[in-house]
C-alpha cells in the first residue's frame, strides 16, 4: 500500500524491484492529467529514466488474428524460462466512458494469476495509429520493472507504424488466408515488422501458403545480396505450437541488435520520434517552426539523455509557448 509520504522517487525505487502494487500506482500516476499529479509523474519518469532493464516488443496484426491468445502463450513460455513479463494492451475506447472497451479480465488466460505477469489495458482514446497517448510513459514504467514488455495494438494501418518508435522488436501476427496481404503491402505494413507469425495454423493447411506469400512479399524490391529478411514462422497460440520457436526468434533478434549497436540507435531514435510527434500534435508545424525547425529538437533531446521523454516534451513545449508569448507582446 502507498503511504501519504511516498515520493515519486521512492515510488520509482519500488517499481524497479518489480513490486506489482508500486507498478500499478505508477501507471495510475502517469495516466493522471491533473496538474499537481502531472508534476509528480514527471519526477517519477525522470527517476526511472535509464533504469529500463526490460525488452520492448510490439505485437500488431489485424483484428481476429489472435494477438491476445498469442501474448498469453508467449507469457507462459517466457515464465517457464524464468523471465517476468509486462503487457500493455491498447483497446478500443468506450464511447460512453472513454475507458478500455475490453478491459483486463477478458484478455488473459492461463497467466492471469501468475505473479510474474502484469497486464494493463489502455484505451486508444481516438488516437491515430491505435496507440494511447499514455502508451509511451506506461511502457517506460513497465520496462523498469519487468524483463520483457509487450505492447499489443488495435488493428493495423500505416499510421500504426508509430509503435516502431516505442519498441526494439515488432511482431506481425497474420492468420491463414485472411486476404490482407496485398492491402498490407500497399499500406507499407510489411516494411516495419522484425518477425512474422502466421497464427491459427491448427485450423487449416493454409498457414504454409500464407507464410510463403509473406516471404514473397518481403522479397519484393530486395536485391539477392540482402540476407536480413525477417523470419516468417507458423504456429498455433491456442495449442502452444511454434511458441518456443517464436521466443527463440525474438531472442536472436534481441542479440543481433545488441551486437550491432542497433538497439541503442533504435531507442535513441524512438525517444526523438516520440518527442517530435507529441510536439507536432500539440503545437503543429507552426509551433515546431518556433524552435527553428527540427534540428534544435534533435540536439536538445541528444544533450539530455537523463531526462524522460515526457519531461523533454514539457520543456520544449514551454519554449514554444514562450515564443508565442514573445510574438504577441
């Protein structure tokens, strides 16, 4: 239980130990938009910055592809390997309450009572790309507490590529004979994922054909010398088929990123993209122009590696607003 004297820094320390109660309180805090609570949330996120031990993995795919069942199976497999798991599921928003329409209790199966698995639903809140505006800071909390953190998004669409700014590895979940391949190719969806998983292979013999189509689609526009095509795997999350192979593929991708230094580059690029996206949404291109284009944003973010993304957004936003004030005086 929290105490009246629990400071954001103390809360951050408890989050880093994996305390589930502290994680829940921290998530509630970063989702609280009241000004006095916002200041505390920024202190919390600053205290957590640089302490994210967890791997960030995005899971996307068309509705009905079985993403939630797959996440349950992945969590079970990772727990068997001794790893803790955090899951953020971005749900459609209720038109009436504004909250997550599906909610936690409908999403998890066998891992629902596992103390090493933490699940939180977030409402999309009409955000483009299927991501809630608090997805980023919520993810920053979870990666400080758990070994692996998944972000499951609502549906698919080109704007959903914004999830790539939040994660190190992106998994695309397809279902056999869905008829969506051409549309995905047109939308550029196949450019983003690092691993593909054809789910529900237990229902028909079409999984192999779908996997072959995906591989062919990935080969379009690639030279014969390129050998880094993302793996395309088949399995059944319901029956646990192919899940260990998927975990192994995620591990290999993580190791490859670490060896090449790409993991650090992706996280740095993601921080910058999150800041620029938030400022553009809040102030538009005119507001960004008051910072003399994008270069000052890049240099400011790069020169403050110890500040949380949310703090950077607030600081640069204050500079833009100060520019408005100066222009009107």
